[in-house]
């Protein structure tokens, strides 16, 4: 159970490990599922909700006293009412709304990398009937089938996006997405792709500005950096030891910080 209840719920005053339906916004969750059950895609659902001028989940959480969200709205008050597709998708995908808790949403870290990539929703561990659902289990299952049936195949168009989920916009912090530039007549698929700000692509100048980087340029820059460190590993033993020492100190610092936060 997290520090704050998920959108649509509040913590039970008698038991903070139990959820109660938040009547103030439960109807929004219900509407999102109704629209999905009617066959609407996530993009259409987002547009419908945005027309209703409803506080997005982060803005609603901030209004209820949750900390850490206000920075998203400091320079743009209207942003409080702009839902993202991820917000809509997160609600439709969460077993919470059918009365179940879900865990183990990420793959465990290994000794080579501390990154924990997300699992697909159908791979989560679900604990059933932990609280009252806003929708029925049957309705939730139907929505999952509808969403999964629309899932695009990996590497559509032949381009393998090895930077998916890794690169972010330097201005707004949102993910960069790979966009096909069909106007280019080039033999290699990587030379017909560029990365653009996903935030700008969805919401325009309201959220960010137009800028892009060529997929080939990004690939070459990263490869050059890898080669530089590989050369260092072969020819500069002292630099390698210094880099390893710095990384070890950084990891110890992060572990210590995590321990303090838990305390």
C-alpha cells in the first residue's frame, strides 16, 4: 500500500491498509470505463475527459494535500485540467478499480543493472477482493481484452527502438518518441526516423516546444561514448578504477538515502 491512495479511493481512517471509494471522483473513473466499454480508444477517452474540465489525478492529489505534485502546475494553471493518455491508460489497466491490489509490477534488478523494467499488466501479481471495486471484475476484464487487442506489434515498420523509455526531453522531462519521417528516401530505416518530444506531439506549445534529434545522430553519439569508455578500459587502468570507485560510492549513497527514507 502506497503513501497515498490511488485516484478514486481514500485511505480508510480505521485501517490505512484498506481502501474506501472516494465519492468525489469515483464517477470519473466510472465514466472512463464506460467509454472504454463502448469501444472508445484511449485517445478519444482523454479528449472527452479534457472537455469536461476535470482535475487530472496529480492535480486532484495535490488539492487533497499530497506533496510533490505542485511543481507540475507552477507555470501553467490550465495544466491541472489536461489529462494525458498515460493517466487514462493507467486507470483502465489498474486492477485496483475492480477491487484488487496488484504488486510485482517490475522485473527484479540483477547484479549487472539496477534498472527494473516494467512488466505487462497481465504479468502482475494480483491479490483479489481486497476492497470495494468501482467497476465489476467482468467489466474490468472486458476492457483489458479490448486494450490488448489494439496493442501494436513490436518493431512496427522494421525499426528497433533501443532507446525506448530511456531518452527524455531536456526541456520538460517527458519521453521522446520515435517518429517516421516518410519524406526521406534513404535505404536504412534508422535514417528515416527521428525522436521528438512526446509531450509536444500530444499537446503542442501548451506543454513544450518543437525540437527533434535524428535517430542516426543519437545512435552515433551513444556509440562514440561507448567506444570512448571501452578504449579507456583497455588503455587507462587508473581511470577505470576511479570510475568504478565513483560508481560504488554513488550506489552506497543511494542505498543510504533509501534507508533514511524508509526510517
